C-alpha cells in the first residue's frame, strides 16, 4: 500500500430496496465491531439485500471476516442475503482462502 492508510468509515446508501454499505480503510480488531453492529442494525431494521462495497477497504483481518459472517447469518435468518462487492486482490484472496466466497456472492473482484 502506498501512502497513508485511509481513515475507517462506513457509508450507507439505500436505493431500489437494496442497501449498500461502503467500507473505507482498514477492517480489523478495532473497526470490525463497528461494521458488525451496523450490519446487524440494518438487518434488524428490515434490510434484506445488503451489499458490502469493499472497493476502498485497504485491509481486512479475521475479525473483519467474522463481522461479515455474523451479518450473513443474521440476514439469512431473516430471509435476506449479503453480497461483497469489489474487494481488493488481498481481500479477495482472504475470502477465497477462508471459503467465504463459496458461501456469499463476491462480485467485481480484481483478485
């Protein structure tokens, strides 16, 4: 990675019955609980089709992966689903090595 890492951030967009959560920066032990909490809140509020846009996610570790797994389970219990969009090559590799990409649709991967 070149330069300074981006600050962590979450941005939510609702359109056409779908929810997109854009994750910026690093998804790690400090920030993953924020994503998990946010995704669980969306599921509880009735969101059923959630896309996690990772185009600007610089890094993800096992706690970030865990947050996604928890969200997928909760969304599916409620009849919904989660899609991961545009992961970086390193993130796509983690999703592949963990088998997560066999459980959840991953689109726009550059990896």
